[in-house]
C-alpha cells in the first residue's frame, strides 16, 4: 500500500506544505518514522521530536507548523534542540486537529489496505460451494432462519446468530461472536471476536432452603448504531426490560455489562470494566480499565471514572472520580495498610488530643 | 404469549384476589407495567408504587396486600400517596415470598415462550441432513466419540466436548462452550456462551535460568448439579486433584476459577471475580463483582465478600467482609491518597503527640 | 498410565533410594497420596507430612531426604511428629530442586497419558473424509489459505486463523482460538480455548461533536517462542507498531493486553490482569491476579506487582510493589473508609496539634 500526499489531502483535506508527489508507504510515530512514513504531532509536548524525526511528512496544527522549519524548539518543548541541518525537512499537512486527522487517515488507509476485502470475501463465497445465500456471512457461522442479517452486514467465521436476532446494515461481526435470541445490533457496529450479546442476566431468588431459584431473563439487548465492542466482552439480556447500549458507545475487551443496564450515547469503557445490573451510565462518560460500577446506580452525563475505581453510589455531577489504593513499595504499603485498619481509632486519638489541648488553653480558674 | 391469572395460580399457587379470567401478556416492574402486565412488589420500600402502578395484577405479600386497596400508603412507604381513584385496582396474587414467586413465574413463563424449544430443535435436526445421532446436539459442535452427553442434555452450536468429558441429564450448553478432557458437568446445569471448562491451571516452576517450566495439569474439573455458569467464564482443571464446583453454585460472566479450587454448594459469585488456585470457598457464600480471592485460602460457610474486595487471608467466621478504596471526586481522592502513603508516619506523629501530652500531665516536681 | 521408578529416574535423573521396580500410577500431594502415588516435598514447611504420607515414593531434596527415615521431624518442621513405625517408608528420588523435578515429571507423565495424542488426531483426520491437508488442523477450524501453519503445529476445533497469520512449529491452539490477520505465534506456544490474538486496539479520537472516531489498528501482534496464553485472554493488535510478547512469557486466563504493549521474556501474569495500551513490562516480572497496569508506563526487569494493585507510574527499580485496600469486617471497613475520606484533613489536624505543642515548649518570656 502506498499513497501520495496529493491523494491524502484530496481525500481528507488539510493544507499541504511540500511536494504533492511525495510517496508514503506507512504511518509511524515521529520517533520511529522513516522517510517513507507519514507521521503526526498529537500534542505540543512531543514538539521536540519534530527536529529529529526522519518522517517524509508530518500532520501538524497551524501552531506547530513553524517549528518544523525552525532550527530550535527549546523554547516550546523545553528540550534543547540540536539543528539537524543535513536532514531534509518533512512535508506538512496542516490541520486544526492533527490527532483526529490521523484517526481519519488511519481509516482511509485501512480501507485501501483491505482492497475491498468485503467484496473479495463475497466473491470467494459465491465461488465456493458452501456459500450462504448472503455471501458476506461466512458459511461456518450458524444463523437461525428467523434471524435478520442486513445485506451489507458481514458475519465472520464461527458466529452464532439466534432466533429473532437482528444485525443492521454495515455491521461487522468478526468471529466467534454470539448474538442471542431477539437481541438487536444496529448499523455500522463492530463486534470483535468472542463477544457474547444476550447471555442471561445474573438473577436469582433465594428459596426457603437458601437455594438459588433462577429468574428467567425475558427481555433482550438493544445496541444502537456505530457501537464497537471488544473481544470477549459480554452484554447480558435484561430480566424484564432490555439492556440498552446507545449510539456511538465504545466498549473495550473483557467487559461485563449486567442485565437492564443502559449506557448513554458516545460513552467509552476501557478493558475489564464491570457494570452491575440495572446501572445507568449517561452520555459522553468514560470509565477507566478495571473499574467496577455497582448495580442500580445512575451516573450523569460526562462523568469520568478513573481506572480500577469502585462506584458505590449514584453520581449526579459531571467530573472526574477516583478511588483506588496508591501503589507503593511493598514494605511501605504493608505499614500503611496496617495503619489504615486502625484509621478510625487514629481519628479518635486526634480528637482526644485536640480536646486535651483545648482544655489546656482555658484560663486557669 | 399470554396467560390468565387462573392458569398462573393453578401452576404456581398463591391466593388470588380478583378475576381469574384476567389475561396478562407480559411481566413488568410496577413503575412500567401496563394493564396487560403482571407485576410484583419485591420490597416494602417500593410499596408507594402500588398506588400508581397500571399493572393488571400484582404479586404481593399478605402484609402488603391491604395497601393496594387503600388510598394512601404514606404511612407505610414514607411517600405522600395521592389517591388514583379513577384507576381500576389491580388483581392480586398473595404469597409469602413475592420475589421468589416471581422467579418461579419467570421460569414458567419462559418455558411457555419457548414452546418446547428443545423439542423443536430436535425435530428440526432430525429433519435436516447433517443431524447428529443425538438430535439435541447441534451438528456444528465437535463432540469427541469418547465423550458422554446425556440423552436429555442440549448442546448448542459450535461447542467442543473433548475426550472423556461428561455432560449430565437436562444440562444445556448454549454456544461456543468448551468442556475439556475428562471434565464432568452434572445434571440440570446451564453453561452460557464462551464458557471454558478445563483449560490448564496456571502452574509453573522456575528453573536455574529463571525460565518457567510448565507443570502439566493432570486432573480435571467436576461440576455438580444445578450449576449455572456465565458467559466467557473459565474454570481451570486441577494440577493433581480436581477443581470442584458443588451443587447449585451460580457463577456470573467473565469469572476466573483457578486450579484445585473448591466452591461449596449454593454459593454465588458475581461477574469478573477471580479465585486463585487452591482456594476453598464454603457453602452459601457470595462474592461481589470484581473481587479477588488469593490462592490457598479457605472461606467458611456463609462468608460474604463485597464487590472489588481482595481476600488475602482465610476467613473462619461467617459475615460480610469488605476492602476497597471509597470513591471520591478526583481532587479529594488525590489529596487523601497522598496522605495515605504517609499514614504510618502520621500514626507515629500521633503517638509522639500523645507522649508529649502525657508528660505534661505529670505533676510538677 | 503407570511407570516404575527406574523409568522415571532414567528419563528425568535424580538419585534413587529404594526399589527401582516400585510401580506408580499417579502423582499426588503428600497428604492425599496412596501407596501407588508418587509425591514431592516442595517446601520445608511441609516436611512434617513426610512422617504421615502414604506415598509409595517421594521427590525430596538432599537436605530433606534424611527426614523421611527419621522418626521425628519436630525439630525441623515445628510439629510434634509421631512415629508411624508400621508404615513402610517411601522410596525417594533425591534431587536439588524437587518442585522443578515435579514440573518436568508432570510433563513426562502427561506425554505418556496422551499416548501420542497428536499422532492419533492426525491418524483419525487422515481416515476421515473432511481432512485438512495438514492432519493436525481440525477440519472444523477456518484457516485462511494465505495463513501459514507449521507442519508440526496443532490447531484444535473451531479455531480461526486469518489471512497472513503465522503459527510456528510445535505450537498448539486448543479450541475456539482466533489469530488475526498478520499476527504471528512463535514455536512451542500453547493457546488455550477462547484466546483472541489481534483484535483491534482501543483507539479513538474525539471529533467536534464529542463523537469517537475510530483509529484503525494497522499493526499486528508478535508472540515469541514458548509462550502460554490462558483461556479467553485477549492480546490486541498495535495501532502503528506491533504488540509484542517475548519468549517464555506465561499469561493466565481472562487477561487483557492493550495495543502496542511489550512484555519482556519470561514474565508471568496471573488471571484477570489488565495491561493498558503502550505499557512496557520488563523481563522476569510477575503481576498478581486482577492487577491493572495503566498505559504508557514502563516497568523495569524483575518488578513484581501484587494482586489487585494498580500501577499508575513507571517503575525503574526491581522489587515488590503493592496497592490494595486491606480486607476487613464490613463494619470496621466502613468506619475506616469513612475516616479515609477525611485523611487529608486529619493530617492538617495533626500538624495543628504539633504546632500548638511546639509553641508551648517555648520558654516563657
């Protein structure tokens, strides 16, 4: 795969500084880029790398563009730059949001790498003898006759789509994906390998013998448009009302979403997060890796939870919330952890000291 | 699917107050219920919803039943009720344990929705050309000829059942389930999509080069009766003795159970829990989501671990145990976390203050 | 399966004390061993079990060997031993590292149990009609024609190996494994059921509407030799540079490895660990179960992270690091957790007390 700067700028915009005929064969970080690579400056703190990068072209903001052709960026980057006068200056694509431009470039690039991969798959399937009526459905997948898979949706190998399930236009189920009975996946979603949509929620009632009696999970899962779901992530079906993932939500790998949960549009959850049953997460929220959100809670829009934090109460105010034990050398941690188990008593002892001191301050009778 | 109150009470018991001919088409929470819905009052704190629910029928306890026909429940629920006189009062099913009744109702309901789904699957399989000798085993599954799957067990699509494995009567493996060599699944179990039974336990010895030498996991996994295992949960085979999951245990999604672990009957573990090797969990225990139980520990019966807690020692006394950092606004958390790393020294400083004060209390010479 | 001590010592070395004709049928822990069992003493703290074990043979260190034939080990083990004079003394295999010897024995034992299982699988496949050209690739697996699977590699049922992927000599993919496009698995690796290699890394840029724009993950995953990867573990492909797992790394079940991560040779990560994108872990590191390592961090060689700890900064010095809330009875935990949320203020109060006391110490004017 290769492309000229002219092709890139024509497809994605931006203001070109340099030769439109420059040929590029890959995208690389500034520090690793070769003269055949296109790179990008995502943040001013990496500006000093502009002085040393070997990249053939760099995506930059209007503010950073002048740095490429200056011989010293120390004033900007806080690093004493050494002029690499012998190095040819890279060409530039100037755009207000270089990182976003890079994201779009990566998509354009991937589409060209794929060389109409979907079409190829369809062609190969048609040529084969075991072809499914829909050539984008791999013949090894098990699709129930009463499921509805849109004509432009692609179902990779060894997926299971159960009775009454729906997969929308343009969605792509990679491999080993399960979409359970009556669950719906919207348009332009990506479900990575091993995703399980619509396993039973975890609902039981205790009987008189303290045995668990299963509560059948009668509802389903509804996933909006433009949702991406990482490998081996699980979204359980609702007990009585559907579990809902709204448009544009991004879920990383190995996430557990309990029954009846609702995740608002354009929220993003990192790997290994657990969301317990009946929790509601607002729009534009983020949840860091390994965080746990307990059941029946509600998070407002634009709430951001730090990695490995445990959310035990509803949060009504947007903002960043954290709660995890700071890492330390084990010996220090042990001492502090031991003291922590007496913290309530330490507070009492401080109070006693304060009272003693206060009584001493009183004037002698 | 629809049912009359008469049918329901005939099947599941309870005392009916209202017309036995009332037709119901779904089960819904009180707050969302329509006149065609059957609902339930699981806890007195929701009693005020009885005043406003549109449900056609409600499952209630003998204590709560009078509230439905009163015009004000403020005294009970702490909420100022407004009489909805124009609303027809719902019919009632009166039973000592409404939530348990709902659980059983959900099973009865699901069985009717399924319309003998197992039988249908078997019929379809027999009609098809690729049918497995056991019509409840999906033809896409790979079952070793030396595995034993009971006649009434159902194996969904794309499962793998290895040599010497056993699946008991009435059990249901949903899809993409793996049951490894010589592992046993009892009667009436449900294994959801992606479950892995019998992967190797994580056992290695260090050699002189500090390289890990694999310890072969020679034992297997034994799962009792009535066990339910959530999507993508893994239960490793033992090194020398079997990993054992006793009767009636319920495991949620994405749980890791290490080798040689034993989980006592009727315990329940929520999503994303990790149980390290050779741990023993008693009967009737519960473990909250994301908790970690270290290896070689023993938990007594009826021990309850809060979500996201880390169990680092054996627990001999029944009760609730917790250990996670409380969530806070990030700015507050940062200050407290910084102070926490000095907690041991703070304790020393308190001690110093106490000594100073004590010396001051001494009578002057 | 059975073996004589002579066969074992011939294969694995060690100094035999006892009859070479002793026949053994299993390996068991000292406390459970029968006269037909071979056992081992892995640590001096279990030395007292030597007095009571029924094992037919025991693997011991030169230091421990004399204990077996003494009648009292109280001085060593701290337990009052009772002489079991009627019990025949077990035979011994004396070797400097009994646990390592046991690891190697387990492999030798497993190989014999398997009775050339690979060969049998190949034979059966050749005999069957649906055989893959490579008889060690199960016919239910989907291997792209442009993937390269070495002749001695084994691919179990229902795996997916995508275009351009490589699986090296002697590696074994158990079942339901996915190896994505252009990803490489080295020699002598074991990938357990449900492993996903090469799902997309979690990379998005926010656009002006606060919607996530996907960053295509253009690189791949490279896995060295002798790597073992547990069930349902996921290793994401890199965005621009490959995610790399070096030789001899051992990953337990349900681990998430983000894009661009590098894990140094012979490191071991326990179950449910999450490693965020672009983190670098050195060689010979260990990470306990459920720990979280944030992105863009670097851990030196021989860093050891305790279970459930959160790594939020790079670690340059080898050693053990911890950070999790100590478990407590729930009532105690609640009090301490409440005090913890005021810890910063408690520190201020201590400082105030110290100032008060200091001012009092000043000599009167």
